[in-house]
C-alpha cells in the first residue's frame, strides 16, 4: 500500500458484504485542531453489521465509510493540535470513518495507547472495552459477591464484560453457543446454551434469588425475561436490538419500543432499575465532559489489560482489502472476540 495514498472502504447502500467498495484517493490534510492518524487496526462491530442492512439507529445517508473505532499512529497535526502527538499511538472512537488507511480526528478525541499494547490488542478494547466498563461500573455498579448475567458472553462486548465482572469479584453467568462453553468455563463463567436451553429457567436454577445485573444486547421480546430475572435492587442494562438485525421496516421503532419499556419499568415501584445504554449519551450537550469520561474509562480498560484482568480477544485479523470476508466472519456468530482489520 502506498503510504501517500488514501485507501478506504465505502458502504454504498444496503448490500451484501461483497458489495462494499474500495476507494483510493489523496491522503487528507489535518485542519485546525485535527490530527491525521495512520490506521494500524480497526474492527468489525455489531454496528457495522446493522449499518450494512440500513438498520443502525442514526447511521448517515449512503454512501459512507464505516468503522466505529480505530488505533493508529498520529502522522500529522493541524494548527492548534499538540505537535507532541505526532508519532504517538492513539485510539479513537468515531462511529463512522475508521475503515480507512488514514483518518482525520479531532485531537481532543484521541486517547494515547500505553506502551506495550499492540495496535490489534488495543483495537479490541476501544468501543467494546469502554462499553463494557461503563455498563458494569457506571450503570450497574457491580460489586464483589454479586451475580450477573451476560447475554452473548462470547461476543466482542460480552467477552470483555465477563472478564471485567470477574475481576470485580462478581459471579458470572453467560449465554453462548455450546462451542464456546469451554472457553467461558476457563474464565470462571457458568455457561448457558441460548440455542438449546430455556435460558430463563436455567438462570433461575443457577441463581434462585435472581441476578444483580443483566446485560442484554438482544432486545426484542426476550428483554422481558431479562427484567424478570433481576433480584430486588437489580439493574437491567439494555444496549442493543440484535433480535431485529434482519428485520425490515423502521430501524427506529425497535429502539423506541425498548426505551418505552425502560421508562415504564422505572416508573413502577418494583425496586429494580432499567437502563438503555448509549455510548454517545451526553456528547452533544457536554462534549468536554464526554471526552474526559471516555479518556478516563478507556485508560482504565487499558490498565486492566496490562494487569492481566482482561485479555485482548482477537477473533481474526484480516487486511482492509478483505473487508467482505471480515464482515461475513463477524456476522457468522462463530467467533470469540473481535474481528480486526489492518491496512
């Protein structure tokens, strides 16, 4: 790949993975307050899987460059951006734009990656790590001795969640297909097969008094079971609508319906709480506070990796030119961890 050439992946519309396009052009120039990051690793999140179907809640109009987050080295800084950032490996949360060889980012939005952490390792923990950390510690406030249920415990967010919960001293129950159960047991997780078992019944056997927190990325009708499994004082954290990934029709309706349930449950005197977690909450109204919280939480996640509390789950590593294969692999549901893209 020519270092002076921009290479990016374009999502032209609601296409199959093979419909993604590679576009080449001139490397952009950093403007005021911006840095130019040479991407070393980006990834495939559930968000891109929804965007491909036109199902992500607030995705931009087609065509656009997907890529929720990235890790790379700052190669240029615009006016007003700290020149000391040049040569630094950083992580950035973008929502879109990361599937490219070079990306412009506001300097205030980059977070330094500590020495000793590789780009692909760090990439697995940007959106997934911050999401898991904030849901566990800011929303559910899980403490030692509590029991939590993680749906999709083998996934990108789920695999980080179970490790962070275990490090916090919690007992963890996790749903996953049977092929992932040995890996989950090795992490101290009590696995439940969501394909062959009655999840609610099995969780009640494992936690007769209920669980202190449920982390649910599935949504749909199953969210009611997640709510009913809570112990008094427990917290449901809903953070997705995977159940509706392949649906047609309004992409906003499943989210609005979920928000309505959450509002209703919280309005009732039932000694339990429900949250719909949104990683971007507060960014529009208090950007500096949002940035400070993101930096603090991602720094905590990187420190947890350095301590060995969590490991970087790289499901596969493929070049940007094989993005269709990467997306298909991520959508297959067969992998443990995150599919990473490199230049």
